[in-house]
C-alpha cells in the first residue's frame, strides 16, 4: 500500500507547531495557529496538485504568455467546524477550483457518525480530488469520512486522497495504510506516540 508522507519543515510552521504545544493554549488563539498551519499545508499540497499549462500567443509585434490552471476540483473536508470556518475564509482565495464540503463528525456509542448539511460533491461533473483537514490524524475519524465518501460512490477507491493534519503519529499512519492505498499525508509534526 502506498502512503506518501510530506513533513513540512518551513520555519513558520515549526514556530507555530512549537507554540501549539504550549500548555493553556485554548480558544481563538489555538484555532488561529491551527488555521495558519493548515493554510501552509494546503499551500504545499496545491504546489503538487495544481498544474499550470503555458499557452503562447504570437502576435506580429510581441509574444504573450498565459498560464492556464487545470480544472480538477479540490474538495476540502474539514470535520472540525471551528477550524472549518476559520480555515475556509483563508483558503477559498487560493483558487476557484477549491470547494468545501460541509461535513460534521460526532461520536455516538464509540462510533463516528456524520452529518452533512449539503452534498455538493454529487453534482460535480469534473474530476474531484479529496483533501481531509484535521488537527490530529486519528485513523477512526479519517476512516469514517472515507467510508462516507465511498458510500456516496465518489470514486475514492482508486484515486489519491490527501490528508492535511498538524500532527500525526507513526501508529496512526500504519493503521491508515492497512485500510487504504494512495494516500498523501501533509503534516507539520510527525511523532512516535
């Protein structure tokens, strides 16, 4: 099974991740740091995902160069609603090919359940690449989202799924790799525990 892990070591991400570990960091300040980290992770993901083709038009007196971005839609799923709201405001400005899926996870009798406010994905005619954004990689939560997408027949079985998380552990990555193939994980902090 293929599991690609990209650990981003940008100085700002390292600083924000260090600040995130401070005890007593709650509320808006914590979510602001998480938003900054995830914006940087999605930026790195977009550097891999977005392809720009060059188009040259030669006129009699000059040569013009245009960049055409591919039209694959990147669907971002952020099950943490507080993070979703802050993150969405920032990331929507990156590209018009980024759409957010409204999806909320909650735990009921030790099982993750999903509430969706709208199912935009079913109406999309263009190819969709899914990206799940979480604070911490928790395999059960990710598997619940992937199961939901698969049940909606969103072609997730053979396509690459991207996961952006501020923190993930080797154990969670191993459990995830046993269940799904073709996953790219973008993280700021990879831990042993």
